[in-house]
C-alpha cells in the first residue's frame, strides 16, 4: 500500500485535518492549554481529556468551566466523552457542539475501575449494542462527526475491540476509529500489537473512516515505525508528548534537532502561565507539580533539585527555583 506521509492532510467525516499527527486524550492533562501547545507545535488535531457525559448533561459548573473550555486558536478540537446512557450521551454531545467543538470522540477504552464499574470505557466492549447506541446518540445529539477510541480487547488475546470498531462504523456511521492495540487488562504496559490495527484498516477499507493508531508511540522514530507497521491513516501521541511538544515538530518535518535548554524553559514557563490563567494561582501551583518532572528531566534536573519543585506552594517560587537550577536566557527577565 502506498501510505501518505504523516504531513499529508486527511479527513474525519467532513472535517479536514492538516496532518496525520494527533494528540491523544489524556485524563487530568489534556485541557485547552495542553491541546493548544500541541497545536502550536504542529499537531493536526488534539483530543481533550475525557469528560463525563453526565457532567455535561447536568451542566456541572466545573465541568463546563474547566473541561469544556476551548481556546479560539486550538481548532480543530475534539472533545472526548464517556458514559453509558444514550440519552445522556446525546444531551452531553449537544452541549459540546454548543461550546464550539469540531468533533466528538467517545471513550470505549478506559480501563480504570471506577469508569468501568459504571458501564463506560472499556466495559462497553462487553455490550456492543449499547456501544453502537451511544455512538449514534452522540452524532444525533451534536450533529458533529463522531470518532471512537477503544482497546483491542478486554484481556490479552481478545480481539473484540476490532469487531466492535467495524460495527461502530457500519451501524453507527462513526467517522473514525482510534485503536490502542493493548488489552484493557494490561492498562498501559507491554507491547502494542500493531498487526491488529492493520487488520482493522483492512476491514474498514472503502468505508471512508480513518484508523488512528495509539499506543507505545514514545518517540518520533517509534511513531513513524508504528505508522508503517500498522498501515494506519494517522498516529496519536500520548505519553510521548508529555513535556515534549517538539515531537509534533519532528513528526511533521519541522525540526530534527532536540530542543535547547532555553526552549524547554520557555515552554515550561508558558505552561505555568496558562495553568495560572486556567485555575488561579493556588490551584495552578498544585496542578503544575504534575508537569515539572517531564520538563526537568529533559533539562537534566533530577533528585533533590527536582523534588524541591514538588514542595512549591506558588508558581513564583517554582520560577525562582528554576532560575537557581538552570541557566537560560528565558529566565533573565
Ligand atoms: C495519564 C494518562 C491519561 C489517559 N487518559 C485517557 C483518556 O482520558 N481517554 C482515552 O481514551 N485514553 C486515555 N489515555 C490513553 C492514551 O490516550 C493512550 O491511548 C495510551 O497512553 C497509549 O499510548 P502511549 O503508550 O503512546 O502512551 C491516557 C493515558 C495516560 C497515560
């Protein structure tokens, strides 16, 4: 097969995506500024962290204010929903459309117990009829193209996710599938089976629904290899993008060299400023602790120097700590 380069545009439903390198949904991380960061660095599309369809249906204040916040410069953007009730999914999807999203993704892969216990996430692999109804409801409620992200199966060797993906396209007119070819049982460990993605690509040939490969894409090199091996239409970067938005530049041919220390520091400072804007100074200081290790490791700051950032109570303290441990022009101000 003659596979287009990752820089070639492709379509999800009626939406044109500028290239084939996407930011994966990341719970607790993939808010507007993390998505905006990925887009600034060249990602064709960024998908939000998962948002509860119930939270949207009931217009939960925090869900609306924080999880549904969309920055005007991040389009196209996909908002990922999870849930188990088609009526609530339709209503939540309508709220997402109203907020200005371009696409809706439905989470059918989350292995977390709390989500599965409620009958959502990977649990939907056990109830394909309900999964189809949910995807259909999201499309009807929103009028937007719907994609689904799912696992290959519940346990190693189980390929029910591939069968479900085909049903979702055929019966619910889903516009694209992101397949993470690890079973829910192994969570995020072990080698993904890109052969299963290839099988899905073959089975969906001619349907018009692109297949997006997720899983194990830690570096640009591995992502390129997985793209070829899986014959997918696009790649979705998850942990490989944490503290490394430059991976999108590498994969879209905009850079070959690793970022300089100054670029890394600038990026961290950019993130801290956005976190402050998003959550206010107090909550941002706590939230930012998640982000420090990703950037500090790249700067070679480890051990007790890195640990000190986990004890910072405000962002200015973190900024001055950064000044103490790295020398970068970005910190001169
Ligand atoms: C911290 C974290 C949060 C995640 N949150 C979501 C989520 O909200 N929705 C989803 O579909 N997948 C989620 N995933 C799965 C990723 O999107 C991706 O499929 C998975 O990490 C495999 O890719 P990787 O091995 O390249 O990291 C999450 C993964 C991680 C590590």
